C-alpha cells in the first residue's frame, strides 16, 4: 500500500493510499479509524479528492463521536 496524498482536517487525519487498482481513504480519529475502498478504474484521484469534503469528513466525525460514547458506556 502506497501513500498517495494527505488531507488536513481539524477533526482527523485523512490519507489516501493506492493498492491494486483501489484507492483507500483512511480517516484517522484519535480513538478510531475507518477505511473506505474505491475502485480506481471507476473514479480518478482528483475526482475522489474533490468529493472528500469537510461535510463528508464531519459526518464521519459525528458517527465516531457516537461510537466513542457507546464504547465509554461499556468500559466505564
């Protein structure tokens, strides 16, 4: 897996990797991370980067905050 690009955002670190005709977008929050895979033959890198908006990232941040709160309920 090869790192292609980084996107700075106040809530997380976003990295784009290339691997076997796939783009992998990793959103790395302080306690959680998620990866999305996209077919590189379906979407080019610049289009993908244009679609990774602050709103898209903020949606993930909201979901991760909910997950973190639920995890804290379990662990105390």
